[in-house]
C-alpha cells in the first residue's frame, strides 16, 4: 500500500516537472532572449569585489557567477534612477567614465561636476535633464552623449570639438564665429560651425522606432550603469569609517540643543541663529579651490578665504589648520554651537560649517578682505588704501574694545579671545570694524597649546600666558594694549631690525608713556604731527595700564571703553601739533 502511494506521488512530481518545462519553453519562445539580467562583466566585477572584501555576510552575494538583479542581491538595485545628479559626485576625482543613460534623472547638472578632471566619457542620454552645458566645457571629454534630454542654451565651443558628441533630442543653440563675409558652407559635419549664428532645433527621437534589439541594448546599458553606481554606493558604505554616522547623530544633537536653548532667555543673544551644514565640494567651488587669490588672512586657527556663491553672495570661510582639524566631530560641533551664540555688530557672524572627510571649516558672513595689519604694516604702498588719522585710530580701537567687552561681559560666562591682534581686526572702507575668530580658542580643544608657541602670537601674549598659559580676560586686555600701542606708534610688536633695546615694543614703550616729550617722538610719523596732545596723553595712559606685568593691575574692557570714549572727545581743536 505504501509502495503504491510513493509511486503515485512520484508520478505527480514528474508530471509537474514536465508541465513546468513546457511552460518555460513556451514562455521562452514568446519573449525575446536575454542571457541574464546583469552584464557578465559587471557580475565578474561584483564577484571580485565580494572576494576582496572578505566575503561579508550579504544576502545573495557570491564570489562566482550569479545574477545580482535577478537574484536580488542585498544592496544592489537595478531599477531606474530618479531625481537629480548629486553634487557629491565631485568627490570621485579619479572618475573617468560616467554612464547614467536610460534613467529618469531630472534637474540641472550640478556645478561641482566641473571638478571631475579625469572624466573622458559621459553618457546621460534618454533622461529628463535640463539647463545649460557650461559646467562641462573645461572637462577632458572625448565621448559625450546627452541625446534625448531637455538641455537648452548655447553649446560651448569646447564641446563641439569633442570627437564623439551626440546632442540630438534637445533644444540647443549652435553658434559660430566666422567672418560675416564668408557664405555658409554646404557640407555636413563639424564644418557647420562656420555658418552664421542660427538656432538649430533637434526634435526628440521617438522610442517607438527602435527595434527590439535596440531596446535590449538600451536596457542592458541601463542595468550596467545601475550596477556600477550600486557598487560605488556599497563601497562608500563599507569603506568610509563609522565616524560619519556619529557625525550625523552629533549634528542632530546640536540642532536639538540649539532649539532648546532658543526657548530660554539668554542675556547675550535672545535668538538662536540658523547654522547651515555645508559640503566640502560646494565650499571648494565657492573659494575657487581655496586659491591664494581668495586668501584674506592667516591666523593660528587656519586661513580665511573669500567665498562667492552662485547668487554672488559673499562669505568668509575659515579653513581650520590641519592639526586642529583632527579633533573629533563631536567636539567640533560643540564648538559650532558655542560660537553660533556670539552676536555683536563688531564680531564676524557665523552662518555655517562643514565637518566631513576630516575637514573642519567655518562659514561667516562676509565683511571685508582688509585687516588692520594690511593698513598699518603693508610694505606695498598701493595696498595702503586707507590712511588712518588720529581720531580714526581711536574709533577703530573703540569698536574693537566694544567687541572684547561683549565677549568678556555680554554672556553668562566670559569668552576669552586669546588671539586678539591686527590680523584678526577686519575693516571696511567706512572704517567699521569686525573681529574674527571669536570663541574658537575657548571651545576647540588643544588650540591654546598650539597657538601659544606660534611666533606671531608671542608678541601679543601677556607674561602669564608665556610663562604658564594662564589665559583670562586680563590676558586679552594685555593684547589689546599692544594693539593700541601699534596704532599709536605704527611699529610692529617685535622688530628684529631695530636696536636690541627697541625690539620688543611693549617693553621699550612702557617706560616712556608718561614722558610727554618721549611720547610725542613715539607717535607714528605717518600722522605728520596731527594729533591732540590731551587725547594722546589719555591713550598713552590706557596703554600703560593695559600692559602691566601683573594681571590684577590691568583695567577691565568696560573701563577701557569708557576711557577711549573720553579720549575721542578730548579734541578741543587747540592742542594739535603740526
């Protein structure tokens, strides 16, 4: 009885197998033949990638053969891509072939694509891309296919010289620049460039005219492109350290902290500012790859660059120095949150930041490219476009003092600048002042240790800082006194070309500030003797108190603001020297 049941079950299985084979045969005869869903070369590449990564536990993956699209390998997507081409594509600086044809991509080509200096082949045909082609004109392209999109405008001349350039199915204008006396040639091909300027409209191709084989080829190309991009995405997910996940989590925490703090009253700033997270590629584009032409100034934290976006809005970007940029992302984001609360008319305003790929950058509102250092120390007379009168110098000092007073007393906890010097004092043509790099030394770890050994900073450091790195608001007062002394004398804080007794400006001047005859001789010769004696005497008294050896004998910035205001009003018009 059991043997009969087993035999009957076997017959049913065999019958089902025969029916399945017949069904598959009919289905194969009714449909065009595709060997596999995925190109064999792409499969081979993915197999090698899987083996090179040590065969991680990914569903469906194998080191030999298989079909990623048909078998639905984990992480491999074979659908058509939608949306716009991301600007982060520019990170692939060694990319030579970009094939995104037969998808549903839309929008403009990202401006950052111009940084793909190795790109020789680009296929984006049969999409819905629009805009102009200017971003491609300086790339080393030899094979460019943009057919059947929605591109418009004038085709750059460099693109017309590409050996394999296909642009049908767009609304592009082809212009030429021969002599108007020459008649337009009748030949076909690239010689058409010498015809008079006239728009040429290429109607879109009709997909219905394609044969089955053409469809199969196009489908295969689309799948190949999708697999290549999927591999790139997988590499990014596997190879980039997990710190980026921590960065995103930290960013969310920073936003939450800033939102919560905006609900609480703050004596320094009642409104929390919106800080934008920027991409390295975008800031690189805005600063012309951080070129020397865009360099504003260099300080102990890094370099300040001029940046200009697509709408011609100007910004100041601080590219933090390499040693400091290695701080953990969490610490950097806390510093961003800390600095974002600083809001004063004489302090550079933070509006954005960047913390990716081990880069640390801060984005500020643009104020000026000119620093106080440029005005009083430029050896090139053509750069000294602003001549500071005596009263202008006091006005500059008063605005800077207002900024330091705000840092020291405007919030719940004092903020010590630690880097106050003419290089960090920006001036516009109206002699308005903005102080840069505020709050960084107090919030970035290990910065104080690095900057205290910088030769530039030593001349502005108070004695207790050089001895024991004891930073305080009173050490800022000392630095302010040195800057005020520079405004009075027009001399650098340390000059090795002078006699030994005169090399250190603060030491040399401290014994002469109360001798009126010696004081008059100390004044910057560029003033040509035009200054009120009473005002000069009051400024000298402020300097004398600021550069005291013991910090407890130095005044507060609030007192200095009051004293400078009196010095500014001390011009009675009768005591100037000519």
